[in-house]
C-alpha cells in the first residue's frame, strides 16, 4: 500500500470501521457473567448495544441456552434474523470456526469439520461476510499471553489451557477454494483472516487464478502461536504487500488489542475489539465489556480526528454484495498489478 504525504491526516483516511466481537466462544459465561450474553434475546440486544456504541461490523457466534457455544446452524439463522431486524444497517460477519469451544470438560478445543463449515454458505438469512482462514496453521491462543491474562478465568484452568494451546485451524487448499466458491455463489463476501504474509500470498494467487473474484477484505491477525506476533515490523511487511484497494482490519488479543488498534487507527486501517479478544482493561484492574471497548475506540478516534463509519459507509467501504466477472477485473479493482503476459516478467506499473 502506498503511504504518500499526508497519509496520517484524518481527511485523507476512510471513516473508521469498528468490528465488535462480543460473543466470545473461547470463554465460559462465568468468566464475565455481566457481559457474556446467553439467551437469544440477550445476544440480539448485545448487537444493538455494540451498534449504538459505534461498531458497524458484528463478528457473530452463538450460544445455546446452557451457555455453551452453539454448533447448530439453526441457531445462527435465528440470531442473524434477529440482528437483521434490530439493526438492519449493521454488517453481519459470521465467524468461520462456528464455535471452537470444547463440547465438555474432557474435549479438545477444535474447529468443526470441513463439511460443517461449508454449510455456512447456506445460512438463511445470509450474512454479509463469513471469515475465511487460508492455510492450515497452529492457533495457540495462549502463547503471547501472560499468566495474569488468564488468572481467575476458564482459560487458566489446566485442562482448558492445554487444549487451547494445542488448537489447530484446518484450512487446506482444496477446502479453502471450495469454501470461497460456495460463499461467492451465495452472495456472501469472504472476509479473509491473514495470519502472516504467506496467508496473503496464497489469497493473491487464488485471485490471480480466478478462484476468488471480489473485493479484498482482510484481517491481519496478530495473536502469535502460529500467527503473526503483534509488532510493527510484521504489520509493515503485511501492508507493503497489500494492494492499494484492500480493506484491512487489525486484530490482536489480550493486552495487545488496544495498542495494535491505536497503530491501525493512526495508519488509516480499521479495528476490531470485544471480549472475544480481551477481557481486561490495560492495567488488569478490572474487566472491560465489549461496549466499553467500543466506546474507548470511538473516543480515541475522536482525538485522532477520524470519524466513525456509519453502517452505510461501512457497507460501501467493504463493498458488501460486490463481485467481479474475471480475474483481470478483480486484480484491477483491488489495485494489484495485472497477470503477466507471455514472457513478460511482470509490471511495476499498472497499465492505463
């Protein structure tokens, strides 16, 4: 991406899109009973609260009435329908893991089967986006956390700590390509979760080969444990590779969430927060609700002078519902150099 003179000025940046992740499949209700919604009514209301606080994208997971993460797509349909009715302008982004939480105390934390995740393309009403992982990788959500990050909450329990430490994201090439095709055919945008530069490079190759033909919307996921470490060097390397037309949201975990969001906000990128990513305030003197985290980012954005995107602006920036006809058009619309022609080595400039 090109950072020209004035790129840090708010008038040269897009309105800030805040993604809220309030459903927290990796926690149990007793970890934060004041903020983890359980009933369907509470889960719908949580979306409303996040939207009213300033979030225009909802990262959606679902809980059963007993508080466990739901793996039933009928429950997803019910929550999506409820959110659509309550906050129709909010962008609904379904988490592609569905729920990675253990079924019971003796089970492992793991992502669901390939066939089950493919069924996200059949959700009714359909979401705006489904997150798509690219390339199988370790997802050790404990690695860059400290002891105090999990002290007194379920992820600090030895058996749960171990199973989250060993969690893997399955995303082999044939699955990812088929998943993208199914989502696109259903009119659902693929929101790519990029764990490092090679995740991005695989997505670029799929675009160049015509597998994905749509706007390039990505999260840079800096949670370590098989994914990028939360530091400016990794982010800068990722941004240098990304084309000019990409829409990028920064995402991290534990106490890295706020500083990474502030860096992303200053650079003109977009941000994600919520108790799925962090429970605590920056001094660990108390837990911080998803709505409180959103309001904090709204306040900081105000100090930067950067306006918060409305629901309609978020849809326009993300190009919700837009798809392209060809690989060449997809490359052009996203700001990539075109595919090389014959013996040409490639292009340093995009042709007129």
